[in-house]
C-alpha cells in the first residue's frame, strides 16, 4: 500500500509512527511545505523569549526519521485528484496515493486593516515567522500587539523579554474573556503591567501607517496614534481548507471527519488543527488547536490508514501554558461566549472550553494561586489552575476519568469552601483505596 | 515570580533525590525541548516524554533541572527502589 501524508506537523509524524507500528512494508511519503519540517510549534514561544535556541526545537534526528523509513518531499500540494488518487504539486512531479492523510494545520487569520501589508506587521504561525519577529525585535524600540488567547501573550512576553516597549491592545475590557473569568483576566493583566507592558482597553486599530514600506504607527479608532517599529497580531487561526475545498471534501469550520478520522472519501483522512472531528460522546464536531489531540488524532488516523479500524475518543481537552509567567492549566469546559479579540479559535485552544455546561462554579485563591472548578451533577466538568500546580494532575485525572464526585459535591459548593483542600483530600483518600 | 524573572533566572541548586527518577506525563508535553536543553549531562529527556517512559538513565543525577525548567509541568519525581539499577 502507498500512504501519503500532507503536513509535517505532529499529526503527520504520529501517523507515520502508527502505520509503521503495524506495517513495515508499505510505502510512506510525507509532503510538507514548511521549510523547517517537524519542530515544536508551541516551543516557538520559548524561542521568542530566549529560553531556547532554535536548534533545540527539533525533537527528531535524521536517524529517527531513517528508522521510520519514509520518503520526505519538501513541496506544496496544489490539487487532490480523487478519482485518479493522485496529488499535483507545485513545480514537482505528481505523487500517487492509495490512502491519504491531510494534516496541513491551521494558519493565522490575516489582519484586515489598511496598512496590514507593511513590513514589520507580523504573525506567529511557523518557525520562519518567529525568526522574522526576532529579526525585527530591537531593544528599546516599540511594539504593538493585537489579538487574544495564548499566542497574543506569547508575542507580548517574547517581545518584552527582548527589551522592546510593548503596547498590548484589547478590544474589550479584559483578556481572554471567553475562557478566563474576570478575576483571572485581571490577574494576568496585572502581571503584564508589572512587567512594563502597557495595556489599552477598548482599543481597535483603524489603520497602520508606514514609512518607506515599513510600519511606523498604529492609528486607533479613537484617533490615538501609537508609534511603533513592529506590530504583531494573533486574532485567531483558521484551518487550511484550500485542498479540501478544491477536492470537494465535506467541510464546515474544518475538514469534517468521523471518529475514525475519515473524511467523506473513504481513502482520505484528516487530523490535527485542520480537522473538525466528530465526538461520539457529545455528538458534536469540534476544532482543537492543541498538540496532544493533534498527536492522538494523527496516530489514530495512521492506524486506520494501515487497516486497523480504531475510533478516536476525544478526551476533555486540556492545556498547560504560561500566561504572563503564571503556569496555568485549563481543563475541560471552563468558559463561555465570544472574545472580541479573536475572530475564530486561537492556537493552544479548544472549542470545547466554551461549551457552556450545566454546572456551578466553585472558586478559591488569591492573586497568584487560583483554582476554579466547574462542578456538574456528578462529575467535574472543568477546571482552571493558576500558579501552584499541585492540584493540576489530580484534577486532570478526575476530569478526564469522569470520576464521580458526589461524595464531595456539596462541600465544593459551600460558600467559602476550601476547594483545594477538598479536592486534595478526596484525591489522596481515593488513591490510598485503589 | 514574574515572567521576566523566569526568563532571567539562573539554574538553582536542587535537592538530589538519589532514590528517585524523573517521570513524564506525555499528554502535557509539547516537545519544546527545554528539558533536554537544560540537562547538565545531555540526556535527551524529551524523547522519554514522547514515549511516556521514565528517565531511567544510568547517568541521570536527578538534579531536578528538567523538572524545574519544564514550563508545562510534564515532569515529576517518583521514588524508586534505592538499589534499582538504571539503564544506559
């Protein structure tokens, strides 16, 4: 059999590992248009801050790839000819497939303002974007950041760490309003201010001005002019659907797949940020932009491509990230509504985080250690852990394992309950029994 | 600690746990490589995190640098038999 994978991200690599775990004979071809191949996309944040050099972001050696025995084609697929089972490439010979995986990821939604084409207006999708940002980042110069979610803060923190003066523009009155609650947003904003970031609320760019083709200022809708040497944006991402559209595959917000990661063409699969995956437990099809689900989806797709029918069962999504230097775990369902700073989903985000559950909120904590739980009828539906991460692992297991929390539900919902202690005691008692 | 503090901090001394090993939670790992980058003796901790295997490496000092540096809480210490032998 001839398996072809489009996309050199984690979903594609996981698919190759899955195929090879069952089948050492079939031919596998990986086609990728990222000039840097497979690297840790989330790790770019630490490259921007200077905690890592770029070479450290590559998890695989050439030897690792040789052991997986696949052919790597650096190139861009322009067309899927489904009837012929052939891919057309830009400036390269066509490639035939028996089974195809589309794992092309998502890309930043472009900034739609006058002047967005100017040099120095930058996004953070790929390694090449991170390198361009660092090329433009100059100590003592000024940057403007617009957008929301994790990527906007990665940009803010990265540029600040490089010694730039940073203005962070928020369209509404707080940061990441559809995942964090008001108090959590305030914690993050306070920490950003402490590090010298200037926050602007209800601030929207009207146009960008430039000199000699390079951005030099952002004019806000209220008339304020912010001089800047660089403007970085993260207003959301969108699955790269050009190929699926051209091929006539079923699409919605992403490339629609069933629980076997199969599209409406039985020989074509999709996984990772491009895929809108059917979840048999909730009956919904959702987008995730998270490393671990992408890896799991890629692996499951690979097993199915190799002939072992395997369903992908979506676990409650979680992400551990650092927001303004504060380690934060986001688990299950925690927020609601829309965020004015984001057009679609953000990187490191899951649509599931915003599916409003029938639940009550229990919260505790002070400025740098905060715990919020979404308590359902019998289980915990979601949690945010900021700062001290001791409860992060127990909560991950309780939420992903759908553990019955009836014995402590009332305690959790009592006014001023020490919910951290209640969870810790429940967890240790449960563990000592098992 | 504020975020600029995190980026600037120097390696700290950590308690040596002679009877411990570093155990990853692969579901949290994004393969950024900070663990490997900061390992003083060059163990590729990240590979262990990808495979979900404890860092059973005869040269691991259990210095805790990888545990402390990981920004996502992937790594933790787990006590082992004091006399268990590590693999190379």
